[in-house]
C-alpha cells in the first residue's frame, strides 16, 4: 500500500519575521549543543551503577552514558553511539579497571544473544544488586522508608537465590527462521539484542538440557523433511516457533509446534521422528498462528499425538500444564516464592482468602492447604478452567474460581457477604489495576500479600495502599531468573491498626 502525496503550494508572505526559522535544527528537535560528549567519539567513563536493562551507568564529565557490558566500579573506554539532551548510549571498547565482581560469561553466544544480561557479573553480586534494585524503587518511586536508612521502616531481606543458578527453565520458546546465508536454511535460537535477527543456538545454559534436546531434534527433523521456516518479512513459510515444556518432578515432555497454517505436511512422519528422537515425550501439539504478529500463539491448538497436557508438581500440589498454560518457568524458585507468600499470609486455618490474578490456581491451591476458604479470580476464562481442573486433580474442595476482572468480581463477592481476612495479588508487570487497589482499600482485609515481578510497579502500588491505611512490613526479593535483570518480590502489608506481621 502506498500513500498518495498531497500537492504542495508555496504562499508568498510579507511577514518575514514570523516565518523566519533558525537554521540547523528541525522544529521540536533537542538542542544538543554544548554537550560534553559527541557521537562517534571515544571517552573514558567511570561506571557508577547498573541500569534496568543490565547496562552499566557511566559518567563522562557529569554526563550519563549507558554502556552494555560495563559494571559498577569500573573505568572503561567507550565509543558514543547515540546522544540525547540528558543521557546517551555508548559501546564498550575496553575495560581499563575491572570490577572484582566481573567474571567470564560461560555462554559462548552471550554477547550476541539478548536472553541474559548479567552473566558477566558474579552471582553473589547479582543477588546484592537485585535487592538494591528493590530498595531503590521503594524509596524513589514509593517514597517509602527502608530499614537501614532510619531505625523504623520496611525490612528488605537479602535476595533468595539458587544454589545452582543454571539450567533452571522448564520452558523454551524458540523462534524459527531463515539463515542469513546465501543458501538460506532453517535456524532456531534467540533474538539478538534489540533485533529480530535469530542467533542459531545448540545449547542455552539457563534452559534445562531436555529443552535443548527437544529444540535440536525438531530443527534436525524439520530440515530432513524440508519443512520451511517462517519469514517475518514475507509472511511465508510454515514453522514459526518450537516450544518445549518439561516437568521437573515428573520427567514429562511436551513439544509444541507453532505453524503458519493448519496444514502440516508429513505430520505422521514428523510425530514419529520426534517420538524416536526425544525420549520421554508424552505430548506433541500443534498451535496455528497465521497472523502477522510477534505474539507467539494463535487461537487454535490441537494435539497431534499423546496427551493434551503434561503434569508437574510444586510442593505437594500437582498441576496439569497445557500448551498455552501460564506456569512459572523456574519450579525450584517457584516453591520458594509461594512458600514465602504462604508464610506472609500467616494462615491459621480459619481465614477467608481472595487471590486476585489467580491464573491457573498455583498460589490459590497453596493457600487452600492452610486457609478455611480461598476465592480465586482471573480475567482469562481458560485459566479459570485450568484452575478448577487443578483443584479437582488435587482433591481440594475449599477453593473456588471465577472468571472476570478482579475489580468487578471481588465487589460482587462482597455483596454476597464474602469478607476476606487476606487478599493476595500476583499481577502482571504493569502492576495492579487502580480499581483493584481501590477495591482492596474498601474491603479492608487484615493483610495484603503482594507478589511482584516488577519492583517499580510494586513500589507505586504499595504507596497507594499505604496512603489508604495499610503499612508495608517486609519485602522478600526472590531470584526467579538468574543471570537476567528480573527479580520477583513478596511484600506483606497489614492494616494500620492490625499490629505487627
């Protein structure tokens, strides 16, 4: 589709002063004159911190430069690649003075792949930084006092990390595409940083080895059968993604093929070869996505062979996991995270609990082991169906689930006389809906347990709850994603008059 150009006309005016524009800078552009750095020039920078994307935060003559690969305490030589009025971006050329926390990243494609950001930082230092990231957000965004700054305040505990922070992911989602060579061919791996260029990969050190084996087998089989990879540029080709799911505690494996169309050539041969080459596979599934989008899944899913689901356990709870189910990707740390949420809920067996954003019931079913009654709400109907199925699977009868927006469903429950002692929230990265926060304030539970995957929205929402009469007692960071910039946290709040946690 092309846009037709409107004809242009020139109008003569005698008001030369009002039409005069200063040459050299387009209207609305930043005035970059007088900056202490210039694009494409080299400088020595002192690195003073780590940014939210894992890049080093450097200073050159008071000017801020973001430098991927640099670490706090280092002196580095950089080349400026982009400048703005307040900050710029630079490429790391040489480490002149290294941080004692710097290590050699063990992954051979670490510098190309965008999956991890902190492999060059020792794991102990990662834990310290993630705790500080939570503290910084609480103080700067939430305007909250943290113990250590004053005698009274919120306790932020040291980050709970892993004894072995490798091979922890139970799910791989690998894009498939054409190789950037003359002969083309099928490649599958992860996107290079800041692009959709696929870095072909044979092994990922944060994926379980079985996921690597699945992806490698499917790529090999697809090449043998002449299955064409999908091209984002043309919208043609068949195989878009390979997803591998692995049950850590059951050993069950699911293979999901995301295709650009329902027709799957050599389907029987394909499934037969996958069964031959992937020991332990119990489910082979096709998902159809014909849209021109970077969203992985389409609406239609069908089972090509085996079961519709695989099973895994977290603690004593067993879960059925379908191709599109949300299920935490680090089962070891998930048990740590949910255990902390259960501890902070302080249940005695008499409480009524509401779990907002309940998903497939993972936290709800943990809570139901210690509560009198749990009510879970989630906006995605398919997730609620999974939650109910998981409750039946575990013989749990004191948990009920309803689909809809939490800020609509919870007041309706209140109208029916349901009064929660504890409300648990586990929202997406954007945090809680403001209407839900207002609902929590109106319901006035004794405790709120907030499970967060984003420290900035956690801090924002805690401020709202504090202003509404709650008090944040403690926050526990949990490292769910070692070697990345992500950190989960569990916070507990009590009503102002409810006493100590």
